[in-house]
C-alpha cells in the first residue's frame, strides 16, 4: 500500500462531512496526538456516522472502508483498504 490505513479512511470520510465539520475534524486531528488507528477512529465516530459508508456510499467501493472499520480495524495490513486504494485513490 502506498498510503496508510488512516489516510485511506480519511479520504473516504471527507466526502461525507460538510465543510464546517471537515474544518473542525481537521483541527481536532491536528490538536490531538494520535498514536493508533483506534484513536483516529474514535475521533472519526464523533463526526461521522460510519453506517453512511454502507447505506449512502459516495462510491460503491466505500463498503470496503465500512467493512474494514467494522471487522478489521485492528489489522495493520488490510486487503480491503489496499483494494480501495488501488481502485479509488490510484485508479489506472
């Protein structure tokens, strides 16, 4: 993977946040010292309903991000996020 798990999740999440929510979310991330993906996800949960990835996807591949958050959030190497990265972030 070229990008970290956090960045891939962040990229998917920004499509669901309004401009003012995104600004506050970015400020919160900058202020807090985030060491783990779980800390990042706790902050994300405050700003975004994760179910939107499943119920109202921005792109159909967002379900992979949802599945990673729900079922693989502790894994360091996620096949789902790698696939999302290659198809959405770095398309051919």
